């Protein structure tokens, strides 16, 4: 294991200066040969290297030849899934046969992979009882090293809905694994709030699990409306898994805050999303991985073929959403071996391949994602922002693919602490 002194790492007080690189501070603002000063875990300056007062002894990082970015945000991950990239396990088998403590340990390894790739915040679509809320709190209290986690303790799904059908038939169902009808939907939101939810995840359409079809709507309009109403009363935002057109329509009518996937979005829905300010989290990379390497990652050839239409429709929906002015927040759907943790930047590469500028793409993983999370202190290098910084070798602003190679991630700073040595030690010993 890495030596104990690297746990806190360079800048253990949360003070650090990063100098000499091209700084992208957020919303397209950038400076050549700039300087970032983080004090007590928060940004106090980012800009040209003027007469900035830096206390003597503050650790310094040389970012010459590098791009300096805010810590990146992935707004859609399934954290406690298989982390063993050498051993392919079908998702339903993993969920049905791995213990809850086992899932949590896989999740911690996945969290470290994300952090090493420059993703300092994850929005987690939780698995019930796997300990993600507790892991979030341990990280926040400084008792464990990891990205900042915002967690839905478990998804809300109906009987025979997407989520219920995630589990193999032999899995024993527990009360509140599903919720049906107005009163059950209202209560399950309150239960999740009591369990420590940062947001609510609801299944508003079918998916690609065995025994279901993505065009199926899940939940009636009144059920979705009560879920959103109850969540908003508790200051919780609602993310709706919605592939089907009817699932998206019902979700928008209910007032959800984000549409996850949105594969069968059309022009009218996109216009409504733009008008309402509803975010789209496209999760393009999940289908991209499945189409390119699905049979090597546990899918059958038929499974890959079944996902091809959703892959094509997700690209089309992304184009429609951008044309309508819909706010896009980056999310990968990282999950087990199908969409590996640590490869999150592939999502940004896909956005650029399908029409976004690099500035636009970076915004989806920084200020846009922070806005979706209702955490304005994240996703930028403006004064007062959390001091999460990623130093990437080369010019990311002209080549987004620089982010996809782990070897290009020179430094990862979390709340002013350089965790690079710690993460490299984990990589050498635990195969991150």
C-alpha cells in the first residue's frame, strides 16, 4: 500500500499554487501561462501571474506545457458495480450474487479510478444498501480519499419496471424495492430523503434489461408528478431515466430536473426541455462502448445488435437537444465492465465528434454539471470555488482526446490537496 504520508499528500492544509500552464477557468475563460491559487481548499485566484500574494511555504506545482482545468464532474455513474476489468461479470449476476460489502469495495476502487482520471465529483445512481451514502460521508469527513459523491440511495421503480428487472428472478425482493401508486411513490421519496439522498432517481421508462423494452413507459403521469412534488418540497432534484418518447413526455410534464439518456427525444420535447430548463444527460459513451467492444465485455452479439438502435437514437437526440438550446450535463452511465470507470472523458470526446466545440464539451462536465447538481461552488476556478483542479499534459483546448489517456493526467488536486502520489501508489499496487 502507499506510504501513509501521501494520504494527505502535497498541500495537506488545502493550500497550493499551480503555475505556468494554460488555465481554463470555466465558461470558456482561459489564460496562457496563468496561475491558480487555492487557499484552505478554495480558489482565491485564477488568472495571469500578477502580483498575487502567496504565503511563503505554499506548495507549488509547475504546469508548464499543460492545461489546467477545474475538477471534472460525471453526472451519471453506477458506482458499486464490478471493478475487475480482467473478469467480466454480467450485471444481473453481479447484482444478484455479490454481497453488499463486496459491492462497496468494488465501488471504492471505481471511485479511485474516476479520481485518477480527473473526475473529482460523481453523481451516483445508487444501489440500495451498498453503503454509498456512508462512503460519501467518509470522504467528506476526510476519513477516506475519493471524489465528491452525490448519491441517490436507490432508484425508484415500479413493479416490472426498469430497475425491478435489473435483478435476476432468484433475487428476493424487499419492501420498497418497488413502489406502486400515489401513496407508495410519495412515501418512498420521503424514505430516501431520510436515508440521506442528495437527489432522487426515478425510472420513467423501460430499458434494455431482460424481459423489458425501452419504448415502455414506466409510471403514470400522476405517479411521476407526486414523486417530483414530494422531492422538490424536500429540496431534492429529480433525475428521470427516460428512453421512450412517452416516458420523456410524462417526465417533462411532472417537472423533473433532468432527463437521463433521452434516446427517443423529438423536436417538440427538446423545445419543451429548453423552455423548462430541463437538463439532458446523454450517456453516449455507454452505448459507444457496447457497440465497439460489447462482445468482449459480456454482451452477446444479439445484445449488441439490440442496443444499436438506442445508440443511433441517442446521437440523434443529442443533435436535436443542442439545436433547441437544451442544457447538457455530462454523464457516462459508467457501470462495471460495460462502460469502465476511469474512461469518463470518452463522453466528452463523443460530444466533440458530434458537433460540440471543446469549450462547450468542457462546460458540460464543469459549470453545467454543477448547475444540475445545484452546487455552484463546483466546476470552475472562479474565486470562492472549491479547489478541485486537474493538470493535463498538452493542450486540451485544441485536442479533447488528451483527457482520455491516463498518462496525460499530470496532477489531480482535491480541495487544494494534490493526491497524485497517493493515486499513483494505488495504481501500482491495486491495478487502478
